[in-house]
DNA sequence: ACATTGACCTGAGAGC
DNA sequence: TGCTCTCAGGTCAATG
C-alpha cells in the first residue's frame, strides 16, 4: 500500500526521530531485501556515520549520510519504519535495524519482502538508472509535461498512472481516487481521452496527492467527498450513493463508480 | 516501443 | 479445527 503520500509520511517520521544520530551498528535480519549491496558492505558503510537529511522521489526514500553514499529504501506494499528510544523487541518482519549510539533504533519492516534497501551514490543518478518519471508532486509536471509523457500510450489510463516511468509515486489506491475525481473510467485507453479529460486527470492527480500528503497519507482523514474512505468503508459512491464496482486492469483490481466514471 | 502476464513474497480470510 | 485456495499489490522479467 505505501504510495507517494505514505513515503512522505515515512520521510517526516525519519526526520523527526532519527537524524543526526551516530549509527552504532546495522543488523540485517533478512538478506532478501538487500538490493545490489551485501550485508557486510551495508554494515561497514553505515557504521559510525549519521543520517543527515532525507529526500523522496516517487515511492523511494533516500537518506543522506554525513559521509559516503545515500541509503535507499523502497517499501513494497507492506513496508514501514519504526523508531524506538529504548531497547525493546523489534516488530515481526523486521528486516533491517539501524542501532544508534545512545540506545535508540530505527527499523525497516517489510512483511512481504517486496521492498528493498540499497545504497546509491546520489539521488539523481539512481533515478536516471531506473528510468523513473518525475515525482507526482514535482512542479515541473504541468499539464503539457503530463500530456507529453502519456503520448503514444495505448493502454488503460489506470496502468499509465501507475507506471513509475511516466509519473513516480502513484499506485493502485491513489490511482482509483484520481480517476474518480476526474470522472474517468479506469479502463479507458489513454489515446481515446480528449484534451478535457486528460486535463481533468492531471488536475485530480495534483490535487489528490497534495491533499493526501497534507493528511499524512491517512485515508480516513480524507474528506468524505473523496473516494478512498468509501472504497475502504461503505462501498458507496460519495457523489451518487451507488454501489461501487470493480474490474481488473492489467492484473490490478480497480475500484470505481459505474455511474460517475463512464 | 509498448502492453500484458506471471513470479516474487507472506499472511489473512473465505470456503469446505 | 484445519486444510486449501485466493487475494492483497509494487515491480520486473518474459512474452505477445
């Protein structure tokens, strides 16, 4: 479930709890989540360093060390961070522990192991190497840029929104909200959308992500006029009260209102 | 070049 | 109670 607004919350959480503390040691509980880095190199790179600042791009969280490369974290669909001042039992499915001098610790938890922890020399080259599109909240993603990135696409608009190479940060959940607010059916092909519809999708994308970040990625704190509280709740469209419908869109389950999204 | 599908991974919940 | 099946969903390799 972690999408752009969730990663923004994790970033804030890390900033508030873990910056400027010296790392005493790193424990890798499960090597499966390490990507392009051995446990030994991760340990040696981080030991004695401190976390100095964070950055986010799409669903990736980057953490700058006082010296050396950046730590990169991706949360798959079940990942999150947990900080504790005192030594206590780590949560189930803890994959990496960052133990600080002074007793605090930050852990990376990822039940389904679809996320990963890695090192990168710098944020920009990491993003380039993965061919990632602009972050969904990037100011440069204006309507023209958005339309250009969708040019030549024939697949479903929902798939395009979830494609990290087109726009980074949107997943299954928030693409549902965006398409609901734009009044566009998730299965509509990108090429058959006219300029007005594309503009609505773009406007909804910006608005939804901004609001969701503002609400800390907590769906129950979104306005009742939003789609997601009902997707997770009564299953009724907040606009017309009709029963929500679902459909498979390239392997994912899309939720939508059959009346408001034609 | 783009689109689609299955595999990866684990646990919850359904159905029997 | 316990077994099996399906589903959740981000991403990537393989296939169309």
